[in-house]
C-alpha cells in the first residue's frame, strides 16, 4: 500500500544535506521525494515502491550520528503538504483596468483553497450544479509574485490571482464526501466545459444531439450556457477570517487549524519568495455591458475578422474596454490599415486597456507609411496557425512562411489553409495518463474535443475549416492542416489531386501517405513518363540496403541545383514523386534525364509527374546533446573528454574578445554569415567589434549567450571533427565490410574546399538508443566515389545496412552523425545489433475516410508517450552506474523505438508504472524535492554552466564611426531618412508578426522574451523561422538599395554607391539625427540594423578608410544647407525629366505636388525618429493582465480619431 512507503528521519546533524540523504537511503530502494526541514533537522523520504527490509532493521548513521527512522502513513505526510482551507466565495472574471475586477460568475458552495509549496501550484475546489470541481494554477516564483494580490479590507481578506493561461479543470468521479484525499488525481476527470447553472446543463444535454454536426467555434459549443473558462481567467477568493492567528497556533502553517490573514500572507510570501506589497483596493464590479464580438465583426473582411479574433481570444482586447462604435470605426478603415493597427497593437501579447489611445499612437507613428506592404516571395504566403487547448482556441498572428507542395499547387486558395496544433492549457503536449488502462476516463473529454474538431471542423473568422490531413512530422508535433472549402474546391478534390489511395488498407499508412504533400517545399521539377523507371531493391544478408533510396542522373541533379541557385550539384535530394517518397542518390551510371524509383519507395498510385524537392544534401554541424553524452559515457568515453569540450567553450566565452584562431570565433562567423550577414568575419576584421559598435557587439553577445543556453538546456557541445549528413549505399561495390566513404565541403561546395575523411569514425542517429546503435567504422579514400559530397556512403556487403543498424527512424533523413574525433570513439563497441522488428497494426479497412484519419490522429495524441519515454531514459540512465546498459534502459529503448514508429505502424508504446515513479537528476530541473545532484558528465556540465552569467548587451552607448564619413554622402541623406522610416516601419511589422521584442533577438535567434503563445514543441524550430524571415527581409531591403544602380551606366557608379551606404549609416549612427542623447544611446530600444543590410559595403568602406587621419569634421553633423541643396538638385532633375514628356503646366503641377510630399515626409521624420520601435510604445500603453500588482489604473478609452482622408488609398 502507498501508506507503507513514507518515512520520517529525525536526529539529523546540522551539516546533513539532501545529497547525503539520497546517498544513504537510496541504497534501500527507489526514492521518489526527499524533503529536508532545516528548522527541525528532520526529513521526509517517500519511496516509489516498497524499500528493502533492511531499512526497518538496520542501524543507520549519517555523519557519525545515529538517526531515527519512523514509518508513517503517506496520507499523514500529504496532509502537511496538501491542506485545503475553506473560502467564503470564489469569483471568476476579468480586469476592466488593473484595479477593477469584473465579476462574471461566483459560487459559495464548498469552496476551498490549497497552496502546495512543494509542487508549486494552487488548487481551488468548489461544488457546482451536479458535481465537485477543482482547477489548478501552476506557477513559478518569478511570475507568481506579479500575478497575485492579497488584500484586507472591511474585515474581509481577498486573494486575486491572474492566470497566464486558463488552468486545468477536473470534475470528481465520486461524491465529494467519499474522496479519501485531494492530493491524488485518480478520482478526477479533466473537463473542457462547465455549465453555468442547472438550467444551462439541461439545455446543453438537449442541444448536444441537435448541434452535433456544427463546427467548433472559439467560444465553445454552448457559449451562452457555460462558464467561459477560456476568458474568465482572473480568480478572486474572499475569506471571512481573523487578522491574526491565536497564540497557540501562530507557529503552524496555513491550514484548517490555523486560518487567519496572517497565516495566509505567510503562505503567499513563501510561494512568491517576497513580502506582500500593499496595493490600492481592487474594486469589484458586475458586468454592465455585453459586447458580442463575433456579431460586431461579422461584416468585416476575413483578414480583419481573423485579426479581431486574434486580439480578443488572446485576451489582448477585452469587451470591457471597447464600445460598440469601436467596431464601426474600424470597419470604415481599409482592411490593410485595420490589420496594420491590430498587428502592432497585438505585438507585445499584453493586455491593452485603452485600445483607442494605442491605435491613435500607432496611427501617428505610421500615417505616412500606412500603405507600405512587405514583399511576399512567389513561393511564400501568410500562414495562419491556430492553437487549440482543452478550453481555448488561439488564432495566432499570420506570418509569411514558405508554402508546402499542396499550398503551392493550390496557391490561388492559399489563404484558405489553416495550420492547427493541439496542446494542453499551458501549451505543452497533452500527456496520456500514467497507466495503460483502456477504461481510464481521466482525459477522455480532452480527446473527444480533438476528435469532434477534426470531424466537425472549426469556424474561424467566419470561415468553416475542414480537417485536411497531416504529415508524419506534424503528427508527431500534434499538428495538422485544415482547409476552408470554396464552391469549386473542397478537401476531397485536394485528396484526389494527390493520388489514388484506394489500395491502402491501414489508417496509419493512409494518413502518412496522404500527408506527403504537407512537407516543406524547396522547388519542383516536371518530368516526363519516360524519365522515370522502377527498379528492385537491393537486399543482402536478409536486409534491405536501399530502403527509400532511389537514383537520379547527373542532369536531374544539375537542374535542381540550377533552380535552387546552388554552386554545386547535390549528391542526394529528399523528394516526393508519383506516389513515391524518400531520397534520390546521384548515380553516374544514369544518363540524360532519368529517375529510378525503388519498389519500396512507391506508396500509392499517382499520375503526377512532378518531382517535389523537400531537402538537398549539405554539411550540417554536429553537436553532442545530453543523450549522446550519456550514451558515449556509458560506452567508455572518459569524463574528461566532455569536460575538455566544455572548458574550451567556456574559456573562449570568458574572454573579452574572441581570437581569430578560436573555434567559437569561426562558429560565430559561420552562424551569422549564413544569410544574416554577407560576411560576418569581414565585419569583425574591419574592427567594429573591437570598437564596441553597439549593434555588432550585441549580436556577438547574443550568439555567445545562445551557446550557453544550449549547453544549459541540453549540454549542446560542438564537435569540430564531425558532420551530420544523409546516408546512401555504395552502388559500385568497392567498399568492403565496415568501410564507409565520406567527402565533406564547406557550404559553398567548391572543389577546392573538399576533404575526404579517413580513419575510424563513429556513426549514430538522433534516435539511436540501444547500445549497439552506435557503430564504429573505417572511413577510406575511394577514388570511384569522389563524385559524392556531403553524404555518407556505406558498404553494400556488410552484415547489415547502416540505417537500420543505427535506428528504426526513416532512412531518408539527414540525421546521421559522423564523428572522427578519436577522443569521442568509445572503447566498448562489441554490442549486438538492435533486435527490433517493425510491427504494423493488424487492423485493415476496406475503405478509409476522413473519419478514420480523425480517429487515428486522436488516438495518436492519446497514446503518444515519446516525450515521457525520452525523459525516463535520460533520468534512469543517469541514476544507474551502468548508464544505458542497465536493463531498464534496454526496455525503454524497445519502447522508444516503438513510440517512434507509432505514427507509421499504428501500434503505440507502453511503459511500466514504475517508470513513472523515479527521481530526477538536477540538470532536468524538475521538482526540487524529487531531484538529486548528478555526478555524471551531464550533471558536471550543468553545475559548471549554471555558475556563468550571460554577457551583457550594450544598452546605453552608441558612437559614430568616422571611417564611414564620405564627402558626397550628403547627396543621399534626405532620401536615407525617408528610407529608414520605411525600413523601421517594415521591421516593426515583422517583429510584431512574430511577437519578438528586439531586432537583436530576431537576427541572432537568441530569444530572451519568448512569445506568450508559442507551444513547447515549436520553440526548437522558432529560431530557424525567424532567421529565414530576417534573411528575406534583408534581401528585400538590399534590393531596394541597389535598384537605382542596376541600369546606371555612369563611371561614378562606385562613388555613388559608397556615398549612399555612408548616408544609410549616418542617419542611423550620427547623434545629430536624434533629438536627445537618451534616445540616441538607447541602442536596444531603437532600430540599428538599417545600414547593416549592406554589411559587406560597410566593412569595405571601413577597411579602406582605416589608415586615413581622423579629421575633426568627420564627426560633425552634415549641414542642413548641403542636404537641402541635394534635395533641390534631385527635384530639378525630376522636373527636367518630366518636362521632356509633358507640357509646362502639367509638369509644374506634378513637380509642386512632389515638393509638397517631400516636405511633408521631412517634417514628419523628426517625429518618426522618436518612435523607432512601436513595440516599446505599446509596452508603455498596455499592461499585462497577469501583472496586476504593478499596474496603475488607466483612464477610460478615448475615441479613435483617424481621418479617412489622411489615408492614401
């Protein structure tokens, strides 16, 4: 029984710590939790399972002191940890202002509160209608102190809590009186809706059958009859308790025996880690108006409706702060203008209490640029993504992203695609219960909501979206695609275009095959029927050596390279073609245009002869992660090897300046030169980092901080002698057993930069988990294979093919890590190859419809244990001396392989109950009571890295570099001012769409302030998305700069380019361009990247002028007279040019009009300069609903005062 496993340890010495307790008592069994009380020097130890009998009989000494061990019922210990106290009243609602709470619903029925300090959560219980409910607010100390207010007024204590997200709600499965404890959740089921009252409950039951086919809307199925769990996320509790505790219980913690304001305050202070701050009384009001948002926006365009739903569903705007005429005025604006306002208003993802005022400020800062639109590349489109949680639907900001193959084919309807992700309330994955009991009902309401949404569709911004499909990558992230049908196109038409799936009988196979077109698109190539051949797979020793690997001729590879503007011919491409998928390897045995497909690659029939390219071979850097370090350490790699890798990184990090021979220096230059900059090394060579240039220095600091964060989060250490690539079989037969060929290049792919690896190599894949998955082979120099680059070529006559020997993951991925650093090659390599056989579900269907796909998608989410298994694998391998060789890890390896295959086979992994009850190493940063100090390499790395603080950013210093002074730059300064205003405006929009606060975060990818509404699974790819977005952005503005010189034939073109570059730098860096030193030196609050889209030009000019004397006039501002003369000269040229084509009267009118426009632009420029970043303006004008302690009451909304005549339509 559970009550047998809790022990109280007393008589501890004052120098006893938790690590010592783990060491001593861990010998008797698996410890789940240790709590050490340093006041009484006693400890509570909870075992996951019955400990050894010796614990009951053996004398135990700690620090030469005999300790007392006493077993107590677990319920008794839990009564100290979890002690609900009575509450007079519970109210749900929202904030009209930071100090005005709007009470939307309340109850006084059996309300109790439990603040669990050990588990860091607040539980609130209440009885309602036909059941007993609870909801849990998980918190961390930092956020909690800004989201909770404790007050005492009129002899009533009140506690107001603002949730970051809606909490998780449960309903008891048994009557309240029969609950044995409130700590465990075994008797509780999750719920997604709660009726307002008994009448509403009866209406919901009656209408459930009637509305069973209606699409799901953000307000839920019954918005008028349920408690709005997604919107009413401010919780107020009132206590009728005395101010002070009685003397005889004052020493006790908050509980039924010590209930007072004093005890409650002490508990809150313990939770927040800080004393309670006295704040003005929060006023409680009842709702006085009901604004029906959906009805008010129904006549707006789809784009505006979507942005309105975005703002209201994310609670950036609330109905408390808008009047009905707000919608009328917004409706009068052009759709583009309305979307602009809502994009910038929503960018900080913070509550806006005065939308009219904020919109007027946005208008003031953008009125001259209101019609400016970002360029959208031909193969890109606005992606609209929606996150669906058990209680909420969050339409996210549209962002410009590459289209997938299906979107690209149906690009005239691209705005009708919707990307949907299902998460739990905190945007983490919905995890299955801790048991495999098919009868478990704990999450059944959550899964039913997902299934109903897939079956019935979802209505967003007036459009009804139907479930369309998902790719294997999206399925593993619990994501899928929806499509809003038109009169001429619906999902059945799209599926028919993909191919004929009638011969597929398994739902899992059908789902993955129909989702091939959702993979990312690089390019495509149209083939003819005679260009395609089918060939047999190559099998040897009972294994398929060519699974998912076909061939392509050099001509096909060259055509792909040409379309992608590559400087080299790719050796491998990942593709879809005519119902086949996988990779194509370059084959010199093929001539002309020829593609050969293996039978194992062909998944279904399709008449489409378009070669859809998804990925091409290239060299990727190899990084060790936590799992790889544990893996290598278990196989005999000494600990000092990892320590040396870490020390090398840290030593370089601690230097004030990276040396050019440092590996970190090369990595940083390579990182930023990958599209973000033309050549970052050239910038450093030009001395901008040495000169402490604010922008360049901040990029360098961001990179180094990002390296530290990666090491902290996952022990990410770069391996210089390694690469990550595709793998293919040697079709020539020249490689012997245990031999491979690997030729690598730099990213240019040039012949002069190629290198053939020779000697022992270590090969593993990202999903390798069995001890035998790590293969040690011999790399050889084989002349017949030198036409292959950046791909691992393995032998065709080995005991087993490399892909299946290393993992059961798809062989068509470029996740083969090849390491030739001899220090990292383990000495324990004589392990048997994995003995794992892929098994498919026996269930076959004669006909598969979208209903079956929806069931499989829901089943996958309900049984997806991949993350749970990964966590258990890391924790258990760290705890046991044998590491991954321990029997428990071998079992977990089997289940990890099965979980990885679940998306393809339909068979899910299981996990024994004991693997849910284990302690965590401290580097996993779980509940501190359940963690021990790890002494293995991963733990050592964590302990060192946590002692290092981030490098600071330059936030209060800026300096003009006189090397960028050019005599004739005055010719372009006026134009540069206007261009910079446009640049800042477009950058502001880009940051707003991705909810990024600073340009440094955007360019570096080191996000400090993560968007509030980003799922845990999306964070790893978010950096790559914003990198790609900035590269597109930079290319557009570089093209803007170069446009006037494309057809210019004058001999002075180089001088003009240099002058224009210098002008762009001048308007960004010279102090005379700013009204105050404070604004000028606020380098993180204004945009400084404008001239750096021309980084190669800037570096060249700086290097060229490095040796010239620094004249004093280089630092002086350019005179207004010179700038004005350049403007007049430009106007005269324009006037003369127009005079040649038009009569005098017409020409004079147009010139006068242009003069007025230029004057207006220059007049507005000074104001524009003071508003470099709208995000900071919005931060000042908006308030976090979750930060109600620090806010001051905001005045009532003003009237939107925007003149339509001011908008140039």
